[in-house]
């Protein structure tokens, strides 16, 4: 936290006054009369953005643990596919992956009658499962690489100590290896989660109605260009701020790594 | 060759991907060329902004430092897609206002220039941080020695700081280049005919989604892997004369 004193040096006070003047000017001279009409839709879009972010981050992380483990200590027939997966995900644009899944799978599924008659079909006809799948795989690909480094970064002595106590392998993984690996990469995970937040507006291109899609709709309905975009940027900055604070709180909770 | 393709059941895909007009391969390659052009331009512009930004953050006055902090924080917290739209509209608006003020007609801005301008500003924020870290990693004695000899600031930068920081900056810059190549895909959303948009057009007019999206993915992957080779080579060159961290033979 920056101390309050450093905020009140003269040039910062002048800058804050200028910024406040800018905000007042924006509030007075730009058009904001569309907000009440679109507020319910925007709330819905915000909720979609947030749940997609949370769900894909959690699922992606759950997938990244085995990916990292396979690359760190797995035999070659597990390590090679895991490395290939991470390379492909990290080497191609996310937009292309989303479109491949949505248009590709979306055009493939209706050809099979047994899929059309299955219970899952009402969901598979919507866009959000493809968005969740694409974002989950993307997060897993980037995080798998991070977790590989994290798992090999845990001190050997810790694992040897656990082994010499006769700890079962699962307990050792759950109580010693995973917590220490995660603790070491918490700052990286925070950064990656913000990157994931910045990837969510791409789902608007496959008709998922997130906060970005709402702003595009405002823009095309009312021909107001800048105001929705500025507000949208502000919303994303606020969410990024919440993520940063959340991870910082979590980092302070866990005992700090060896210095 | 054709026999092998037919055996694998890929004859149809090969026909779709042919370079001459019935196939769409030429379009994809043209899209790739556009993507690479923008990535190169944006990366170069990002490096220039980043160099000045890093110098400003390290040696600038308090006002400049605060302004640069706002620039890097805001750019890195807002999705690239939103920034692209904002910068695209602001850029075209400003140019058109200037043109009408000087008595010209409204000008049409080429997609490549707009793409470079937009992605360059985004890249600049990331490059500022990478280069700032790299300059800080240079032993300060080297820069102080150059100053003590009375070297002008620009010559110090050219002869001492930049060569010495190269080895620290290359890994970060390699990452930035990969981000630049992948971010060009976002320009598809403002309707610029780069690889991803060309792919989508080809795919939706032939209904062969998997063929085209997988082909485009392979092209992006080739660029990534090839860049990895090049940057590995640059890093070795930048590290020449430095002791290896792994130990062993010097």
C-alpha cells in the first residue's frame, strides 16, 4: 500500500484536481441518458462476464495441475502430449480457438442424430458451453506451463522428508507438494487471472451476451461511440482491481515463502 | 503425392487449401502476410515507445513518472479488444477532424496503419515494463562510468545501456512479439482482413470449418515456433561473452 503521505505531494494534488475536472467534464458534457434504459441488461452482462471468468479459471486450474505434473515428473508418454497441448494453446490466438470450437464443433454436432436426441442437445445449441470450453482450455494451457515450473521449484528436501515419514503419495501431494507449489506462483496466478479477464470479451463474438456485448449493443442502438466504451474500460479496470486485491489478501494469508 | 492424400482422405481438404483461386490457400497466405506486417510494425512501435517510456520511468521527473505509471497501468488492466475499439475510433476521429480543419475531405485510413497504431500503443505499455526491468538489471557502475567519461546521454544509451541490457530484455521481448502476433487476430473484429478473418470467410463460404481453422492454427504455430528459434539465436548473441549460469566450461 502506498502511504497516504506520498499521495499528497504538490504535483499529485494538481494531477488529482485535473483528473477530477476531467471526470466532471465527462459527466456534464457527454451523453449518459442511455444508462437507465440499459442498466438491467448491463447488470446481466456483468454477471455473465464474472461467472465465465470464475468458472473457467477454476476449471482451467483444475486441468492445469495434472498438465503441470505430467510435464514435471511424468513419463514421456504423458509429458509429450501435455507439452504439445501447452505449445498449441500458447501458440495460436484465442479468438481462433473460440471460433474453431464454436463453428467447427457447432457444425459437426447436428450431423449425428444421437447427439440431437440426447439430453445435452439444448445446451449444445447455445453458445456459452463453447465459450466456457475454449476459455478453460486456454487457461489450462498457460497455467500448465506455470505449474510445471511451480512443481519442479518445490525444495527436494520437503518431499524427501515427507517420504521418510512414510506419508502416502496422495497425502504427500495434497499436504506438501501442491500447497507449496501454489504458494510460490500466487503472484503469477494473479497476473494470469487478469489476462483471463481480458480474454473474456472475445466470447461476445460468438453471441454470448457479456458486458462487452452489452456495450456494443448500446453503441449500435444509439450511435453513441465513446461513452459506452469509456464506461466499459472503467468496469474492466474495477474488476482487475478487485482481482489484484483478492490475490494480495490471499498472499498475505498464506505463510510467505523462504527468503 | 496425390495418391497419399487420397489414401488419407485428405484430397478434399487439399483441394480447398490450393493456392490458386478455386482453393482458398492464397487468401490465407495473404492474410498471414497482413498479420505479420502489422505484428512487425506494432512490435517496432512498441519498442520505441517502450524505450522512451522506460527512460522516462527511470530518469524522468515526478510528473512524467506518474503519467507513465497511469499509461502502463490503464493499458494493462483494460482488455485489448476494448482498447482497440477506443484507439481506433479516437485515431480516425482525430485524423478526420484535422483533415476537415485543414480543408481536406474525410480520409479513409488504411487498415494496416490503424492496426499498427492501435497495437503499437498497447505493446508500448508492456515494452516499457520489460525494458525498465532490463535497464535496472544493468550494473549501475557501467552507466556511471560512461557518464564519468563525459559521454552524452544518447551515446551512453547507444553504446552502453542498450548492449548491456539486451540479454536481460530478450526473453521478455520474445514474449511480447508472440503476444503481438496473436493480438493481430483481434483486428478481425474491427473488420481488418488478417489471417483469422480471411480464415473465417473461407470457412463460412465453404462450410469446411475444421479444415480452415486447423490450417490457420498451423500457420500461427509455425510463426510461433520459428520466432522461438530466432529469439533463441538472438539471446545467445546478446549473451556472448557472459558467463553461463549453468556453470561448466566458460
